[in-house]
């Protein structure tokens, strides 16, 4: 979840890298129930399992959001 995603030019203009690995973005837009909240749906590569804490970098229309840390447990 975040903000500022719904104004994107197109879905392919929204990218996510997790530990340098591309995650497929299947949805990026308004959340639906909460005003002003945007949602991203991602397909996570299996190669991220067990990686521990890594950086997630979201880019929308060439603008990079604040990097966040996410954690992946083992298989």
C-alpha cells in the first residue's frame, strides 16, 4: 500500500525491484475502500524465499519512491 500510484501513465510504467530482482506488477491503483490509499499487487519470484531482509524499490513513471526493507523467510 502507498500513495501517488493511481496517477501513473500505464501499468508497465510501474516497476518493482526486490533485492535487484524484478517482481511482476499485476495491479497498481486505488485501493477501493480507503480514500487516498493506493494498492500494488505483485507476483514474487520464488528466488526471494529465504533471502531475509532486502530492499524493495518502487518506480512509477520514472520517479523512485522511498526504498523500504522487506523480509523473506525460508521455503
